[in-house]
C-alpha cells in the first residue's frame, strides 16, 4: 500500500485539494485510490500518534485507522491530508525557530503504516505572506505571540527542508510553492493521487474558480476545449495568459499590517524565500513540482 501524507503547510490550500478530489472519490476508489473525507480520520490519527509516541502501529491499530477512513481492506494508495500534521497554527514559529517540529513528525507518521510505501507532500509559502495570514486566522493570538520573539527574516524554509529530507529517510518528499498553485493545480492533484498526466479529474479548475472572474474562466474553458493543450507545460502557458487578464486581485492579496513591517522588509523576506526555493528545488531527496 502507498500512503500519502499531505502536510499543508498552513494557509496554503486549506483542504482545497481534498475538496477538489471529492467529486471523483467513487471513480478513484475503483482504481484503488482512496481519498477519504478528512473529518472521518483526523481524530483517529491524532489519537494514534499520541498513543504510539513514534512507535510502529500494530496490525489492529492499522485496521482501526483504515476503518476510520472508510476502508475494510487496504487500498492501493491512501491519501491523508491535514495541516495540523505539522503543528498547530500558533506553533509555526516558536522560541526554537520556524517550523522546527515538522521534521520530527515524519517518522511517527510513517509508522502509522510501517510496512507501506510512504510519501510526504507539502506546499511551501512565502513567510512574508504566511505571517499576515496566520495573524488574520488566529484571532485569539497577537502578532507578538505568533512571532515568538523571532526576527521575521529568521523564517527560512531551506533549513527546515534539509532536516525533513533527513527525517524522511529516503521516502519521497514532494514539494511545491503555494504561489504557483493556480498554474500547478492539476499536476498537484495527480501527484497526490498517483494518476498520470492524461487522467481526467473533475476538480482541475477548482482553484481557478476561486481566483478568476466568471467570464474569464468560461472563456478559458472554451479555449481549452477548442485548443486542447498537448502538455501540462502548454496548459500552464494558456492559464497564465488568462490569469493575467481575468484574475480577481482581491482573491490573491492579503493586506494585514504588522508591527515593524515595511516594504523593504517584505522585499528582503521574499528574496530570502526565492533563494530558499532555488536551493530546495536542487536538493537530493526532494521532488519539486514547478512551472
């Protein structure tokens, strides 16, 4: 059995990928690919991780998890998704640093099905976007509490991913940029499910429905029907052109003023993020999905 853990990160798709796959659950199940409703299994996984404390699950507990996910028998591929697999939102930054606990979660997650082929999938997000989004979401926590005494520019992804590669111990680690998701959405859906590029999925346009003007989306659909793209790269080129003309800016912007943050700091953090992404994309042990 192949087991996929989609880890988030916080403030990226927020269950959008799983919702996009929901209309095809029946067809996916027929192909041996199970994408259960997260509400069915999240409490069971949380309780199992707490009980095991990193130890391998025995057959009885594995069956309990499968049952919670709506399975009597193991599927060929099983997809679990929850940003809380990494940590609670108010623990993204701690006194130890940025996402410091994430690498330590990979081994215990893999041990839920210790004999399965485990994969870890996660979107990375610009910390200059992540922190304002966290402040907007965590109404009961102030910016000062969420930043935990750290400097904003200390929120760097490359050190986190290096430790994740080590913790994965050769298991596939599949990453992408949240900023690229409007272009990469179909590829990410297929990466999660293990389907090939030509497979049909109902949710291929689910994200575009949220960020494009309805008129533009309909024109895009008409264009794609009359000019079927010959490859994923060609489809991305077409989508890019339509997004430039028909995207809804309010769906893409987060404007939350934070104490001490100015345009210069945001630009520096974004440059740091871009440098980290270039390093991560070249890391052995990482499969990076990029435009």
